[in-house]
């Protein structure tokens, strides 16, 4: 990213390719010059599976935006929600024996951890690195304790890795545009820092149509993330199967907000939902039973699969649900809230439905490039670098 010149951002997801152009001034203030989107092709679960198909779409929309602003891009920042991100939590320590913590102590820890990560993950690239905790003689500190004296210094770090071959596939898809990938950003990270108070323990569950992405934030750091290969559409398929209804009919039921209405006349499905001669008596209560059974299973799977989250069942913490499908959101929000509120202190449910909301990952990435993130160790493209970011530049090449 160069001051005064347009900077291109691309979000890759299964439904749309979203582009935005930002321009930064000397003070790293920015303005959005343009944005556009197109139906995605050649991508599945965030992965490029057809280079030619994705390349053609990307070339069209990038060329279009270049013509509009009269500028040719050389680099691009990619925002990805691919499930192949791997999260590794690891700690490093340095015995101080009463001496003062200096930058060489920090570099010693970073260099040793980097070697462990690199040796064990030769086929992956480091995308994000967060400082989870700074611990001096058992006390958790909010900032890097450079200059303090102590006996033992311990630093908790969270690594997010990404397969190198996936980066190569992305680069191939952008080859026809003569653009190089400058940086890859994990979309759930930028989504979370925009939506949550990340200083306290918060859980973000992004409820998409065909997948669920769970992210855990604490101490202004993304500490954990995982994908589940099912989403809100699994509930539609359940209703379709159990009630022998065409999936299009089920979608129509949700579109018409059937579950929101409490009118006595709407306790059973109307004949309008059925083809001629195929009407059956199906109650709203029966449909809700199907929905709740699946929601119970989904929530239980999320808890059981993640040892990081098992304590949330027994302690009152905040959990945030975001649903991308407005029709499903309108009908399921109460069901979700009722299914989980008994075990959690605060439940926040929001819909990702408006154009502005759908642009959150891109817009948050634009802001991140300008301001950086306190607990992010890898230096963000042009933001002012902290001491630890500068150390990272030296030792994590």
C-alpha cells in the first residue's frame, strides 16, 4: 500500500467476490473510492477449485473498477474465510533471574517459537500472529513489559497458518489481472474486531447458509477459530425431508415469515404452500420441533468439539450470533436465543443482511491497514509498527 495511491481489497467467498478501493493520506486517513461485487465462480468453501472460472470473473470486475478510477493495480489485499486456516496457541518463556526485560528477550522468544512453528508446518504460511497474554512472574499484563524486572517472562501467542498451495491457487486466479497478493487477512478476525468488545471473552458464531464459523476473542486478540461444515440450510433440508416438502416450498415458508406470526389462523400451513392435490396438515408446532432439534444438535456439536469452549457452558459469558440470511434470521432468532440463553449470560443475535453489513470484512480490513491492531504481531501493511512488530520484521522472514 502506497500513500496517496488507490489500494485494492478483495473478499473471496462462495457467493460473491467483493472489491473495494481505498486511498490513504499522509495521516493514514482513508476514503473509499469505489466498490463492486460479482457472483463468485470457481470457489467452494472459500477455496479456489476452478482457476479459469474464478480468473475470468475477477478479471472482469478488476478491469471494470480500474477503468472507472483510471488506475492500474499491481497489488491486492485478499480477505478469506476459508476453513483451512489453522490456529495454533503456543507459549514461549525466558528466565530473567531478576534482570530487566529488553528487546533481545522478546526476540529470543519469537525466534524460538518461529522455529518450532516453521519446522512443524513447512507447507503453511503465517498469516496472522497475535499476542494473547504477557505474563511476568505469574502476573498477566496488558502491554509488553519491556523495561520491567522479574524472574520469569512468559508470552502467549496465537498463530494462524494458511496452506501455501492455496495461496498459489489464489495467485493463479489473479494472474490474468497482473496483480500480486500483498497480504491475506482472515475475515472472521476483521469481522470480530468490528462487531465485538474483544477485550472481554466473547464468542462470535457466524451462521452462514452452508457453514458455521466460530471465533473466540479475548484480551483484544483472536484466540481460536473453527469451521463447521453445516449451516442454516441444514434446517431447511430437515423440514423438507421430515415433512416431504419440496425445498422450494420450505424456503417459501421462511420467506413469508410463517414462524413469526402468532395468528391462530396460521397455526397450520396454508394450502398455498402445496401443489394441487398434495395438501397435508402440518402444524407450526411440528415445524418448530424440527428446528429446535437441529439447533440443539448444532449448539451441542460446537461445545463438544471445542475443548476451548467447554467452560462456557458453566460460566456466564457473551456469545454473539450473526446470521447472513435475512429470511432465516427473522424466523430463527427466537429459537436460537431460547436454545442457548439458559447456559449463557448474554446472547446477542444480529442479521447480516444489508449491503453495508455484507461489506464489513472489506471495510474493516481497510481500517485495519490504516490503524493496525495492538495485539497483532505481524506488521499490517502500512500501519505504525510497534516494538514487537519491528522485531517480527527482523526475525520472522
